[in-house]
């Protein structure tokens, strides 16, 4: 019989029924039934004391561990058997934990009890978000510049930065007339961005730092660092004129070449021989060259006749040739001069996609005024009349609506008030 209420029970060390035993002893005494959890609304992270902020999904193992750590000291006197979340509304600012604990009580009897701990989620802005909101608090800036009329390279870089999530650590992105400024709270994040840019596009960088304050007693110095990254001003589909020395070192290429692609190096092709070459950032800055035209100067030509050249003898010391392109000789006429009989002869690397009657975009070198130090010194016989760049397609047929939209970086636009700047 139970020594308290006289109910017949199976024998146990305490000689009490479960009801009386629970009335006599509360094993959850000393364990707090309420607590607080700090949550940053901006970055959606929880504070793990003393100063770490971590990403946790609702009802995840990480959040459960964070909540249990808050009552870890008081749980040391009991044995934790099970812990789990009780469902609450996601916007209720409440987290409820259901805990099952065991403890040895009178005369070695083990008592098990289930109870609920409720946590109130309090909003608190983390230090990183404070700095982002302040906007002026930065320790390092990466100034990315490219001296071109258009912003092709920056659109490409923007998508790469979004893909590799490099914009997460920025405090602010500021757009100015020649490029972008990325502001960071630490020098390491800025250095990571510079390394990424040097691996992605041919560029060169300089760094400097300015002393803001220092404490002579504790030997603490506070610097603001500036990284200047200059991207080469050459883009895809540009016609360039190389220096004679550089053209010779690349396998006796023609000085007039077409840029077919820009990755971490500049990929050039000679439209007369299909000879290809790659120029990295260091080589470019040793032997700099400029684009002869900008994309708005492209003119439309129509192919009157085209003959593919299957074999062309290699010159002395010639380098590798492209297998993706086909060499062809073409007679072309400007679409703006169809009422005249004036035709141009040219060699092109687009023989694999061009047929008589096709429209093609190119640059007219015969009737233009070239203002380039290397082009002006060239023999006029070696300068082609026309350089064809890409085939032109009927836009009406190809204009389909995309069911997706390109993502964009959030950036401040300053100094773009005039139409020209925009």
C-alpha cells in the first residue's frame, strides 16, 4: 500500500504511488520555464552568447541546441531524455520546447517528468547590420574601374558576383561614372574581392591605407584601406591594333585582330589567318593597346559572295589556329549603299555561319579616320577595308519574352544625373 494514500501499488523503493511522489517531489524545480532569444530581423540570425550570430531555421537542430544552451546549467542536476519543439505560429515571437527529464528521488526511485519551456523572441540588430545601416562606417573600399564607353564588363561581373555571393559582406555598393565602389567592414573581405576580380578579368590593382587613429598604450592602430582595381579596356567584339613587337611575339600575327572573348585573359583572333592568341593582364600592361572602335560604330553589311578557304599556308613562326572558325573570303556591300555598286573585299573568320544574302555587322576601316598610334604607322596595304564581327539576325523572329529576370545588385547611383552619364 502507498504510505501516503493507501492505494495498492507495485512495490518500489519509495513505497509511494506516482501521484503522491510527484506531489512530494518536483524534479523540474530550479529549471527556468521562460527565457529570451535574440533575433536580428535584417540578416535573420540568432544570437549565440556571448557574441556569435548564427543562421537557424525554425524547429531546426541548431535552434534547439541554442535554446538548450541557455538552460544548460540548471539541467545539470537532472538527466535529459528527450527535447523537441511544440509548433507555434511563425510570427508569434514564441518558441516552445517540450523537455523530458529523469531524476533519482527518495530511496533511489527514478521519476520522469515532461514540462514546457517557453522562449520569447526579442529583436536586436547585430553589429554587421548596424554597420550596413550606418553606411559611412567602412574599413576598406574596392574601387573597380574600366575606361570604356559602355558597361559590358560590369554587367558580366555583376552576374558573377551574385552567383558566387560575394556581395553579402558589402556594407554599400556605389555606382559612379567609371565603375563601382564596394565598401567593406574588414580588410580581409576586400582582399577576397580583389583576388576574385584578378581571377575573373584581366586587371591590375594597387592598395593604400590611411591611418585614422591609434592607441600608443595598447599598440592598436585603426586604418582605412583602399584597393584600386583597373580592368583592361578591351571587350568582346572589339577590333584592336597590336604593337609590332607584341604581334611578333604572339607568332607573327597581323596587328589588326578581333577580340572574340574575355575571361581571365584576352582571346584574340586574326581574321586573315584564323591564328589565335591569349594575352593576360601582365602582358597587356607591358604592351598596352586600345580598341579602334566602340560598339555603336558597328555598320551593317550584306554578303554578296563568299568563298571558304580550306587551306592556307602558315607563315614563319605562326602560332595555333582556331578550329571553331572557318576562314573565308567575302565580297560585301553596306546596306546603306545598296543603290550604289560599291563593294568591299575582306577575309573573315565567320565562314562557318555566313552565306550569300546574310546580314553581318562589322567595322569599315576604309572610310574611317583611325586615330591610333600603332595603326597610323602601319602600311596601308596591310589594313583590311572591312572587319566583320558577327552575324546579324532578324530581331522580330528572335524577340521572345523571357520568363525570368536577371538579378541586380542593390547599389547607390551617384553622379548619373545627366543623360550622357546614364
